[in-house]
């Protein structure tokens, strides 16, 4: 599942007329990078949620066939936040473990690395080094277990593996953040994780978008 329902307030005025996942990065929409990376890893059944200007996302991506994937959409009248959006899409996601990716990040993560993780952990997060705008991080990686606190905090990348039962307590169509669910599971010691040391960026502001495009030009 690619999360694409956010309004992108910090990205305004760019997102006043274009949904954030369709902003151009290296000559193509940001969300297309995710689709291509997921397809390359053999993940070809995709669900994309949307709210703000969501019709543009469907018009741009269609059924996904030109990317070698099958896309189903989970529209939201208003953005339901991360956990609410996932819970709303559960009928499309099935009973097997599924990958969730924030639509407003850019990274070179190899999604095949999640294959073994999904077998070993019911919930699994990919963590990255803390970016300048988030120096305190989110969670602590204790070997392959994620804790809510620790001596060397890392930032949640926006990439995770979950199962449907993780969201069972959320009524479909209701807003719900993800962090409280994760912290409760961490208290139980049931969240696995890994540290991705490659490139990662939260494309959250026009400045970061411009910096990313410059970096891609250099490479």
C-alpha cells in the first residue's frame, strides 16, 4: 500500500493544484518511483489511498498495467491519517502481510529485504538516520527489535510491514494515527526492525523537493 492521501500543507502552493505524490522528481511523479521499486522487488498488487485531488492520481496511474503492476484505489472523502487510511483499505489488502510506504518519501531501499522480515515479525519497521529536520528521531533499534526509547534514536522511514489484525480495533472510515499503535506494540516487544543506511529523504517542503531534484541531476 502506498499512502497518498495527505493534503501536503507544508508543500503549498505546489500542492494547491497537484497532489503531492504527483510532484515531479527526476522527471517523473514521486509516486512512480515507489511503484517501480515495488515492482522490481516482485510486489505487483498495489493499493493506493487518496483524498486531496485524488482523481488526478487515478488519471495519472490508471490500473498500473504500464508499470507492470495492478493498482486498486482506496478513496477517502477526507484524509483518515495513516492507521485510519490503512484500516479503511483492509478489504483490498487481504490476510497476508503487506508492505506500506509513505508516498512522500524518496529512498533507494531494496524491498526484497522485507521478505524474511515478514516471516519473522508480525510488525516490522525500516528505520533511517535522523535527518536535519528531525534530529531526535522516533525509535530505538535494539538489534532487530524496535523500542520506543533508547540511547541512539533513529527515524521511522515510512516503510513498514503489517498484518490486518494490527488495525482490527479501528473502525473503517475513522481517523486514526499510527504512532499510538506502534508504541503499544513496542511495549509488548512485538515490533521488529532494520536500519537502512542508504539514501532517504522526506520530501515534505518545496526546498527539500528542489534539493532532491538537484541531487538526482548530479547523479
